[in-house]
C-alpha cells in the first residue's frame, strides 16, 4: 500500500466519494467519524460498504470507523469488514491495548466472512489525546499495523490551544507529540504519516509543512482535499539527485559485499547509509505509476 497521499472523504457524500476515487490519491479514506453527523452515521456506513463492494479490482480504500468507546464502533466493523477494505483507520487510539482489541475483532469478522486472516490492515491515529502520548509503543503489537498516524487537531483541543501559530508552525506540545510519533514509528518499523493541513488552498505555509515532514522522516500526509494531493506527492517523492545517490550507494555495497566502510564522492559511507539508500529506492518505487 502506497502511503504518500491519504485523502479523507465523508462517507455520506457520494459526489465527493466519486471525485476522491478518481483522484490521484494513493489511499482514499471513507470517513465515518468526524465528518459525519450522528443522524447520518447509519447511511454513511451503508454507503461505505456499497463503495467497497463496487470496486473493480484491487484498490486502496480505507475506512475510518468511529472510536471504540462509541455505540457505532461494532456496527461500523460488522458492516464494512465483509467488503474487505484495505485497512481500518482507528481514531482515538490511546494505547497498544486498543490496537490489540481491534486486531482481535478483525480476526473474528474475517473468519466469520471467509476472508483471509490478517488481510485487513490497521492505520491508527495515536496522538489525539494527551493521555495517549506516553503509551506509544506499538512495536510487535500486531502484523496488521501499516503505519502510525499523527493527528494534531484533537490533541490541540485536549491541551486547550490552537494547533498552529499564525505562520503555520505547530504549537510546542503538538511539535513534541509529532517528534514522539516519529520515534514510535521507527521503533515499530512502520511509516509515519503526518497530520492534515486544515486549509485546502495552496500556501507557502502548507509547502513549508510538507517539506519539513518529508525532511523529518514522515512517509506521507493525510489530506482533506484533492487540491493538496499534487504538492504532497511531490514532497514525499525522492528527488532525482537523491535517487542517484541511493543507487550509487547501493551499487557500491553490492560490488563490495565484504566492506563495511567505503568512500563515495569523497564522503565516508557505511552500512547505515546502505539502509537509508534502500529506503529511498523503496520510496521511489512506490512513487512510480
């Protein structure tokens, strides 16, 4: 599953769903949570199941269900899992036990519906409350884990602050949580996905945020509008120069398998550089059509 551009779409908005599915998004997230009112939950759930059932061939459609402590959680799962979404996006994930619980429920529903066990992945939003921050050790919890997702808006509400300053930079507690998520994703050996930018229109502040996210090690970004997709995809696609460097590093180590330290263009490189080169080449392969 490519995870550069992940586009949210309200599951009760059929025109928006059609547009999202025809966009360049790597992943379309049919949202049953924040963007759907209480009175529309049931209809949104049914539409999401119909969209999943109507897919022709494989596609990366994910469903964001409602949190585990809501009355809609089990109905969401029992309705969409039989249609085999690529993953379930779990909001308000506060600890590894929440992930284990969803893993167990998915396994039971996959078995009941004749689906391969473990087929459906999990994408958890793990920074939506202050209480979730000390518990971000998700390594080894479940092989369904596809990435860890950073969400700034709900966390800002928990702190009682605006998420960003006037220039677009994150408030200090949110910047700290963002760094913690990057560490947690590295520990779990899964990609880190950055928070959505709240304005659908391009701006220098948006460009600065996605450039910083790519530089800091995020693999992609949650998006709220198709207008954001091109800039995000570009930011998270390695540049030709970066790819050439990675290819040179990879070839050098392949040609000298017994060497631990070598010199490339006058600069010392060692095995960690080889691992970085492999990650860059993997990202470049994911970015290709």
